[in-house]
């Protein structure tokens, strides 16, 4: 009955989207957004944890209703490209039957809680972020007030893992300072030096709920305020601290805390678990794309896959003596398991072949760097929207025309979102030469 009810909602959403007061350019399970290569469907994968049965269902749906391209996103979700016209309702019905939908149809957009793919497994963690993140996710799904939040509104829960994204901006973030206390920040990320509220671990999920309630109160009736970043940071934190009362503080010790740097490319290759005798193995699909066959065969390797915000996949709970065999299996599917491989740190948007806003074929151009050597974190973006990367890359190539790019290097002192522009109108070959001396 649930699947039938939800599918009826899907049909209504697809047919009436242009009349909806919450119309959004963000794709979802019930909102297939037109792209240059067909419809785009985004699946929110709760906490990035994809059961094997769910992976098989996605693989089947991508073949049956789309063009066979499956993308891992920078929020550890999945996208199916090339969805055929008229296939939305059947696609939703199949994926709902596989348990890949929300508890309530109107909550699909707001299921945006990100955690480390190694949460609960990482030897460096202060605590397991999973239960707290799950409580926040449940609040977002079940509180009707949360359904008015922007589809881009997001929360990060960082348990202190060594494998975690700390430079990805969120509306709200929690970062474990130790096993008893979380830093709670707004409109940024744990790598920021911004002030924050310190809350006890036991109060963390409730504090996020209070922050969301405060934001909704402040933003009510103001269509210009859809994200916390649209509000002054310090006053918001001050009001939040008062609302939380004795469960929060803004003491000097909390202000001086800094989040330790995570393990560079720790999501690639073999990573030790805190559980004795087990490891997790991470593989990067080139430029974040998987075929239905590859995803289906990945599902045969483990009971659960963990998607990452680096557009990759980790297989947890692998016995240490089987680690090399798992690496061979992932590499046999075309995934990269070597951290220093160039494609392990290159991201590119859909580009001109998949997006009408793309000025260049970024996917094809990115592959020309596959033999470049370790170029660090390289991002090719078809336009200024930066859909492929929420974080600022060490080097960004921003398309200006087919085959031509402006070259940026990361520089926090610059006002441009990509950093400092060091060259304009470069061909890919010229960009390679310009980048080489600096490496």
C-alpha cells in the first residue's frame, strides 16, 4: 500500500511540478529534472549506506529507464541519468519497492545528512557518528515543519574520523571535539575558523533540531532566506546559544579548538578498521560514474556499500587477509584503488554532453589528465555553478568555451569561489603545461 500511495504522489509531483510552490531545480526521486542527455533522478541514500539489494535495484532501474549512467555525488548520493520521458512513475515505483524512498513523500528533498563513510569503523574516531546522524535524519523526515526547508539544506555529523570531509560547506555541522563534546557550527564546515556552540554529545541531535527550528522561525515569511548562510552568523549562534541554555556554551576553550586534518585520500585503497582483523577497501569510479553492471557486481561483493562525498565507494568489513583480493575485484570493475593515481583526485561535472549550461566536454577533457601524474585535487567545471565539487579544489579549470578553460588555484584571500585566476582561455594541453612546473 505504501508503494502505491507514494507512486501516486510521484506521478502528481512530476505532472504538477511547475505549479508547485516548492518547485526546485534539484532532482529527486519524485522530481525528474530535464538535462541535455535526458531526465536526471537523484536518489538520497540515507547516510550514504547502500544495501546490496538496493544497489541491484538501482542498477536495474538505470538500465530499464535511463541511459545506463549512474553517478556518485559529492553528498554521497546516487544519480541516474538519461531517464526517458514518461518513465518517472514506473521508476519511482521500482525504487520505492526496493526501500530507496523516504518515509513521507514530502520529506524526500530534505534527507541531507552527511557522515564519514568510515563512521563506526574508523580507528581515529572519538565516537560513532551514525546513531546521532540517524536521529537527525529521522527528525528531518518526520517533522512536517522541516518539509519547507530548501532541498539544498544540509547537515554534517563528524565523529572525529580520519576519513571524513571537513571542507564541504553545510548549513549546520557537528564535529566531535572529544568523546563527550561536539562543536556545532553554522553555514560552513569544521575546517572553518568560525565561532561555534559547544554541546554535550547527549544533547547534539536535540541541538541540531533546535537550530533548525530557530532557522525556520527566523526565515518564516522571508522567501529571500532559504539557507542559514543568508543570515548573519554570529547573531544566529547567539540566539541559538540562548535557546539551548545550559546545554551549550561559547567558552574560550571551545573557540580555540581546531579540527585536526583528516587522512589525505583515506577513502582510496585499504583502510584499517577499529574492529580487529577487518579493513575497509575504497575504490574510485573514474569521474564518479558507474555502469549498471559494475554497480550490480559491486553489490555481490558485500552486504552493504558505503558511498563517499568524494564520488567513490567503500566496501566495509573486509577480513584483512582478503583485502588484496577485494582490491583486485574492485580494480577488475574499473575502480581505482591507488591513492596516488591521478583519477583518484579528479572531479568533473556532466559538461556540455549532459548539461545545457556546460561550456565544454569536461568529462572527456578530464580524462586527458589520467596520465598526468599526481596533480592534487583537480576540478573541471563546465560553468560557475560548481556542481561536481562543493569544496574548493587545489586547481580548478573553469570552462569558458568548448575546449578552453580559465585556470584557478586555491587561495582563501581571493573573492572568487574557485580561488585565484592565474590564466584564461587555455586549451587542455596548455593547462597541462601551465600546471606541470607547479607540481
